[in-house]
C-alpha cells in the first residue's frame, strides 16, 4: 500500500515562474524523497518602478512516504 503526502510550498525566482517551481522541487528533494508531482495553485509577481522584479509560485508537492 502506498501513502502519498502533500505539502504546500512557496518559491520564488528573479527570472521566471518556471525557475521558481524548479527551485522548489530541487530544494524539497534535498530532504523529501519519491516526489511524484507538483500542482501549482497560484502565480504572483513583484513589481518595482513598473518592472517585474520577482516571480512567486504557490504549489502543492506530492511525495510517497517510504514503507
């Protein structure tokens, strides 16, 4: 029997939402194993002086708990 756990993460990047998501998965994989998927729940961006200065992604990350 498999058990999947889901955690909520917020990640950022100065370059793109894709990079923010990849940063979250890379960092989470340092301590979480068997990551099976990501659901992005929200995208936001920081703006300064009329320019986008940062990208944030809220996500749910799923991983299988070891037997």
